[in-house]
């Protein structure tokens, strides 16, 4: 079964290889094009062979192998790939396929969009997080020092092809981290989705669950492609998450989904502290998230440092800390100004000392 979601000049397809429209694209639209597949070490070892087995047209593709991890989503890697694309004589009518998790789809989309002012690309996400979030919506980018996605642009793939079969290659913890983005979708826009996910182990997540999350994000993006208003709702949990990731990047990097889960909890606490969210719903969120995701030791002691990272967050406006917050489970609102004192107090909910 294939589910197809129409988006901003491209489409998202969810299903298995055998039914995918990718075959048509390769055999007809890009029959004469050179093809490049960008992978990291994990997807090279666990996913590439399956892709090449299903698509004869990709067996002659050039494969660019990158080191895994957020710490490699940097300009130095981009230059290496651009040099390789130049060596392969890749032109604007050729095709780049980004096969990997969120780092690869962010990085690969950025690389494709800058090279020769834009080479067409397809995203094939292999992690749960990338399937439901990073591979769609048109955001591409790289990090600048510890600051996430400071360099980037909006650029859309030809399509995003989601094969849930790739989830079988993931360790359980990566599925749990990816689920955090799905929880976010439920919290900001769809209580029924939140309720469904609460009752499901990560092994039981279905194609329909993935499609629901992808649709929630897509519906928001279609209303506000450039993140001027409504799309800011998708930032719920991410102001805190990006600060945590920035702090730990050169220590013991936090997986993005784990940071998002903790960010959801902290920003839910801010929501109740500002009188938006009820106590009952906050404690429901707190109970569920802390069942799935561990607190961090002594996080409150680095609160001022985290505020420093937030001051460079691209979501910040002027001198104010700007947050998306929850009104109730399934409904969110944007552009809330939050003081440093409220943020520091809310951070205690993810600190093992409290």
C-alpha cells in the first residue's frame, strides 16, 4: 500500500520499494541523468544494498560516503562533496539521492541546492525521525560551530520517498528518539495522534502513524512555507532542544530526538507556568515523557550557558526569547515571550536533582 501526500511543489510517498514511483522517475524522467547517492556509514552498511537491489538504474550511481553524526553537518563536509560532484561532472539535469537520517537529508538537500545553483534531489529517509520530520518541509541546512542549522535555505526535493522497511535497520533507541517528533505533532495539532502514540511501543508504529505525522507537518507547512507565522508551531520543544544539543556537541552529543523529547517537557512546563496549559494535561505529558526519556544530571547548573545558546537561536526575535507553547494537548500558539527566570525554573523538570 502506498500513501501519497501532495506538498509544496513536490510529494511525499509512504510505502514499500515494490510500489514506489521512484522506478518511473529513474526509468523515464532521469533515464539519461547521472545519479549520485549520498549516504553515511550507517546507511551505507544497512540500507544501500536494498536500494540498489530494487532499482537497477542506480547500480551505476556514484556513491558519496560521509561520516555519521550531527558533528559532521558542517561546511567542511559540504566542500568535500561539492568537489566530488565536480569530479563526477554532475550537472543541473542530474540527480542526487539523499539516503539517510535527518543529518543526511538536511546536509544533502543543502549541498544539492547550492551546487550549480541547484541540482534536483530526492530524499529517502531511513530513520523514524527523518521520515516524520527532517526529510520534508523544505528546510535544508548545516551547523555553524555549536549552533544548529545556522546556514541554510528553503529548497524542495522532487519527492520524499518513505519506506518504513528501513526502520528494521534501526536500533530501538533510535526509534524511541524518532518518536519524539511524532509526539510533538500530536501535542501541537492532533490530540488523537498523541493518544494513539501514548499507547504504542515503538515496534508497533505503523505506516498510518507515520503518514499521520507527515500529514500534520505538511498541512502546517502548506499554510506557511517560509515560517513567518503558523509554521512556528513546529518549533515546539526545539528552542530548548537546540540549546541542549549545542552544549553537548563537543562533549557527548545528544541525539536530536532525545533533546526534542526533553524540550517538549520543558516547554510544556513553561506553558503551565504561563497559565496556558492545565495541570492535568501537563502531568500527563510529564508522566509519559519521563517514562520514555531519561533526565540529565545537574542540567540546572548550566542554565545560564543554555540561555547563551538560545540568544543565537534563529527563532529568537530581538532581545526576547520567543517560544511556541501549548494551550492544551492538540492545540498550540506562537510568539510567546518568556523571561530567563521562567526558562531556568522550567529546566529543573529534566534535572535528575529535582
